C-alpha cells in the first residue's frame, strides 16, 4: 500500500508537470468555458497553408506568436513543482485551498481511495479556479479536469495515461485552452498537445506539439511545432537562429530567425532589430516590417 501511495503521488506530479510543455499566449477571449474560467477555442481552417506574398506576413506573425507561447515554461515549471509538493504533503481525499499561496483561492481535488484501488488505478484530478502563487513568477489559475489511468505491477509503475480536455489556464492576464494527452510506458513516452490562444493580431490561433527550449534570458529555440491560422490553415515552424530578447525594452525579439513550411512553399522571419524584422517568401521576395 505504501508503494501504491507513492505512485499515486507520482500520478499527481506527472499530471501537473504535463502542463509544463505548454504556456500562455498574448491576450484574452471568451469562446470556451470550463467551470469558472473561459478560454479561447480555435475554429478555423485545419489543412496545410500555401504561403504566398499575400499571406506570408500574417502567417509569420502567427508563427512568432506561437513561438512566444513557450517563453514562460521556466515560471510554469516552478509553480507546478510547488503545487505538486504541496499536494503530496496533504494525504488522500484532499481539498487543497490555495496550496501554493493561501491568498489565491480555488480548489484542487483527487480521489480519496487511490491507495485502496487495485491496478489499474484510475481517477480524475479536478481544478476549480485553483490559484498557484502570486510571487515574481506571477499568478497562475487552472480550471478543468485531468483524467488518468496507471498500471502497476510488482509495486512498479508500468504505464500511465493522462488526458486534459478543454483545460483552461490563466497566467499574467492571458488565457489559453489546452487539450493534451500523455502516455508513458516502458517503451517510451508519447506527448501530444494543442494550445488555443489569442495572437497579437486579435485572432484565435492554435499551436500544436511545440518543441521549445530556453527562455528570454538564454534565448528560445524551436525544433518542431505547428501553428494554425483561422484563415489559412497550418504551417510547420522551427528556429534557424536562436531567438533572443536582450536589450529590447518593448518586449520584442532582438535577433533570431523562424522558418515556416507550408504546402510546397516556405517563408522566413528574420529579426533585424528590436523594432524591425524581415519576411522572405520562398527565399526570393523579402519585405521589411516594424513590430506593432
């Protein structure tokens, strides 16, 4: 029973830390609701875009917005590690009131019979406007349900599956909607996630399976990911030069390059300075723009 209790706590931690691979967008929306919070919901074209001179700039801005959703991973990691530790220390059947910061409010609950269940262990962790801290990393609120199932044999965790459906996160005034699946087994891990958010041009965008590393201090690198624009569909994105932010008081990048790949077409966004950038279509036609 003790070992299963430990695995139960691992399930809680895995479920929270699964959210760390997504982060927040740029603004606010009200098209999808989960308990107390509302979040954006992408409803646009889902086929691959063809990049041309008419849409390259719009898609490049969407790609830059998508890249920025990975910027707060370090802060999110800190906050979720804190709440996971607090949940672990409070036993079964808890209702955690502001586990990270008592003045935040909200609740987080999980089943009180997990240590009595036979394998597989399954259940739901529910967050109801659950606030995680108000320190330097900013206030983060989560709302929604995380469903999980774990297979245990000989007191060892064999497999774990976690699903988040229309899971809403509010962070520093921004709201995103996350749909995510994590499957962990002895043969490896499968992680798929999509995040709906409001881009800098006011439209609901979707970023999918973004593989990002770094932060604003060290620079951001993207090795894979997909950004959806409601009018044009999706493009695959990656950095060809690290995106850095040092020295830009306006919050815009200082250097870096993004490659967008569409249907038989490409575009590159090259940062020229804190105030300007260049978009090139198929490596031929280039135009210079100013950050809004």
